[in-house]
């Protein structure tokens, strides 16, 4: 996303006070001589301290110096190499106009993105800004090892997050000399008074009162000044009263109960537009109602629609959950259903990684809890792809496992029946399950196959090896004694179908999922989350775990079936081992997601378009021949469930252009709404 630069936005910037000391950090990085590799500046601080405003000031300074300023919010893209690079490429294309759409090839997406950035840096200096960096922990190692070092030496990487960088960022002398980081602090008394005067307050007593209440906390300060002009009563809470009171004051912008209900629904969603809100609230939200929402000062545009300010969103959702828990959970259930519907209707036509992430954001806790007997949502654990600097951590983990002499045993309870069952793995079973893997070889084959589960302190809790099945990995799979029986059981036609490009794998083979403590339900939950996000992408998901009493129960219970002719004894030469498969290709994906919802006790209604097809192929040519090729692309995206902003992003055109195409489409079909358009396309021959 880019900061808006219309007249109102420029006027808003004129009310920014102070931050001269903080801007000096940026100027120092800007003036530093270009070296081999980009320089980095990281600003950190708590919510409401003005980090995003600081990025705006840096943007002004950079653009005044002729630089190209590119901003990404970590919540606006899927946290994968492909997701990050595609989002960055989209920004570049938007700046350069409607250029040729990039080829969707994840295996070279990093190189292609870097080439574009290097080309852009030859024309002007480059500043890459990443906001909400605290939510990008799962990509820190990738950015540090595989992206930032390859940027042009004149480039600047600007980060804003809630916590200081640590670990390799500060332990490595090479990174330390490239990285500058500082905490952003409250404004001083005179700066706070200056802000009040800029806003039209000149009474010293009022200015002093505002200072005492806010103590220079930027968000509290702006609320205090707004309270003065709006004559809100009671007074503004002091910053010591906590951010919840500050957010509540902000919500006084909302004048009536109707709009408050809409704000609550929007706060449950990370990103929203009129269509998503209408679906979640189960009633049509009028254009006027939506415009009232988006006109509020704490609502802003984002890449994937609109968003409520973090602070307001967190507090409002929390209050709704406490005050009306049934409505809160209904909103989350409807949000999950919306993204499930998009996944089912769009799978195979376009990437649905973003929607899969959103599905599990809203339904994941209940889904995975039901399947994992878990009592925690996953805490601070996150899956991190193995990179050059963390490869030895993966090697060390496999070596640690092979040295262990203790098994694991314990009891769990089936969430559906209440029946207790025993989890028991001998030390031999644990060692065998993680044996036969050369992680260095696999890293060279496909780095995305390896992931480490870490906590906030960097400790490793699990190693996963999930190998994509495509022409680049086929030889490895054929030679691996655990994977080979599955391939040998396939028909010649099925085996030939595995020779697909790396960017479109037929499926995935779960070779290893090893936990430091298998009885840690939090880690197990994250393990299942990783598996199910793969399954929701549509494909075959195969595994052949070392046989134990629990594995013979768990995999069939999760929906896996045994593969005929793929039984083997290749772990130890004597233990019969099954090969299991879950097929979520085509219509089977709909059945799989329906199973997930039902297991979690969520309502599931099969999307009509998944039953009937987005467009009947027999009548498609005759119906669409009246439209231009671009209009046909817009229609396909609309039928896939995309909002106007999503259509614009996926087709690399502006939202205004999307609306222009829709007006033309409506006129040709004699309809006036999106609902009528879909109905006509689905029913007319």
C-alpha cells in the first residue's frame, strides 16, 4: 500500500509536531555512503505511539530526495516468499502503470522481484518500508537471509514494529553495523502544546490540562484535543488509565446504535468491504451505511479493502466478546464461512493462500481444537521456513532426536466422544519417524519443504518436512524408502501426472512431523494447522508414519484413507507400515472443508457455485462473446467471490477501472447489481 497524497492527507501532515530527533535517524541512514547491501532503520514502540505517522514523515523526506517509497503492511499479504514478493511486485506495477502482468512462478518469484527492484533502483533511490513488523516473525529469517542482502546498496529498509529486533539482527557484527533501531517516545510538553495550538486551542489552562491527561502520548493527545472541540463528557482518560479507555473515547465518533453494530462487525474482521460485511452481518449493508463507516477517522483503506485501526479493533472486538459472546462468535463463524466459500469456488482458478489464512484465523482455533484436543490457540509459536542461517538449527534438531533415549507417553481425551486414549511412542519409534532425512540435501532440493516451529525466544519446538510433489522432487521421492511405496502403487497415468511444474504441485508428502514434546498440545495444534493449510489448497496429501497404536487411529479419524498396495516395512525392516492419502482436488475440497466445519460444530452450507460450476462451460462462449477480454477477466473474478478491490489487485488495474468495466458489463446484460449479474450468468443459456 502507499500513503494517500490527496489534499486532505497533505493537510493532516501539517498537524504533525516534533519527531525531529527521530527524523534525524532517517537522515543519517539516508546520508550514509552506499555499501554492499541495504541499510536498515527500525523504529519500535507501543500502540498509539505514532509509528505509522513516522513512516509518513520518512516518506515525505525520501520522496523530497527523489526516492521511490514502497510500503507494505505485514497484514496485507500471505507470509510466504510468493506472497511477499507478489505484493511488492504489485506495488511496483502500480507505480509504473498497467505493465505486463508478471508470470506466476513461485520458484523464481524472489529473483524476479529482486530484478524489478534493482531495475527500479537504477532510476531512483529505493526505500522499502514494512509496517506492523511484529507480526512478521515467521518471515524474519527469510528476509534476513534471502532478501535484504540482495537489495541494491543504495536501498534503505525501514521497519516499524512494537518490539526491538533481537537475535541474529544484533548478535551478528555484520547486521549490527547495517542496522539502526530506536524506540519512539511520547511528545514533550511544548510539542504537545504546539499541537493544541495548531488545532486552534490557545487557552493556556486548557493546553496544560490536555498535557496532564495525555503526557504526550500521541493517540491520547489527539483524543484529548478532539474531546475539547466535540465537547465530549466526561473528560479524556489519562494515558495511565489504559488504552481501553482511550479507544472507548474514540468510539464516541459513532453517533448511533446502528453504526456501532457495523463497527463491531468490522472490528471482528481484519479486512473488510461492503460485501464481506453484509455476509458476516447476514443483512444487506447499504452504500450509505458503508460510507458512514469508512468516513470514521479510525477506518482507513488497505490493500485488501478497509480496516479499523488496530487499537479500536482490538478493544471493540474484546468488548463485544464480553458483552455479547454469541454475536461475536457468530460473526467469526460467518467470516470463516465467507472465506471457505471463496476457497471452494476459486480453487484451481487462482491462488487462495490469502483466503486459507483468513479461514483459519476465524475458524482455526475451534477447528484445530476439535481435532487436536487443545486448550490453547497456539500461543506465540510460529512456523518459520528454514533459511541459510537456520539450516544448522534443523540439522541440530535431527541430530538431537537421534540421540534421545526416552519415549513419550500420556493421556488425551477425544473431544467428540469424551473417550480417553493413550499417546505412547517408544524412543525407537520417535527416532525412526525422523530418520533417513538429510536436511541439507532437502534444503538444496526445495527450501520450502523444511520448517521449524519456534517460540518468541527462538527455541525450536518442532521440525516439519513436507515435500511438494512435482517434477523437481519426483526423483527424490522415488528414491526415498518411505515415499517410494506410494509412487509404486500409482498407475502409469497417475505417475505421469506428477510431472507438473514446481509452481503447481500435485500435492505434498508429509515425511516428518517431529515434536520436541509430543504432549505439548500447543505445539500439536500448530502442527495440525500447518497440515490443514496445505490440504485446503487442493491436492493430494500423503503420509506414511511409523506404525503405532495411536497412528492407526488418528489418521483414519482425520479423514485419511489407506493406499492400496503401498504398505511397506522400510522403517526398520519388520514393522508393517501403511501409507495414507487425503485427496482434496476438485469437488473433494468442498467435502473436506465441510468436514472441518462439522467437526468444529460450525454451520456449513455448500456454496451454490461449487455445485453448479462458476459458469456452465456449454454456454460460456456464447454468453461471453459480447464482452471484451478484460471484461471477461473481471467477470471471472466476480464469480470467484472477489470484491472490487480484490479484482483490481489480481488484475493489476485500478479499482476505478474495475468499476468502469462493471458498469459496461451491467449495461450489456441489463442488470444493475452484482447479485443480478451473478444470477443472470448462472441461469441464462
